[in-house]
């Protein structure tokens, strides 16, 4: 009788111990899952930041290109105007020489 009781008690203890171990494992798994999710979120955030930076860089490049193009166009216009002025002056000089 006592032996049976002792065995039942030991069995219950083992079951409790096993349950505790299982709970610890479950808790550990949950923590690992949470850590993994947090890590993935951080990676996504970093990726978004990186994309944002790339977009900013691209915007800056476009802005610089536009500025450079505009400047070149202005310089070309200036050159054309100067050439026209020179031509005008030459015509004037020719007219003056004829007279």
C-alpha cells in the first residue's frame, strides 16, 4: 500500500516536473518568436530607411541635373545673344562704312 502511494506520489512529481519543463519550453519558444518578429521589424525599418535615403539621393541627383541643365541652357542663350549682338554690331559697322 505504502509502496503504491509512494509510486503515485513520484509519478505525480514527475508529471509536474514535466509540465513545468514543457511550460518553460513554450515560454522560451514564445520569447524566441517575439525576438524573431522584433528583429524582422527592425530589418524592415532599416530597409525602409535605406529606401528613403536612396529616394532622397535620387531626388538630389535629379535636382542637380535640372540645375546643371538650366545653367547650360542659360549659358547657351547668353552665347546666342552675344553672337546676335556681335552680328548687329558688324552690320552697323558695315552700314557706317558704306556711308
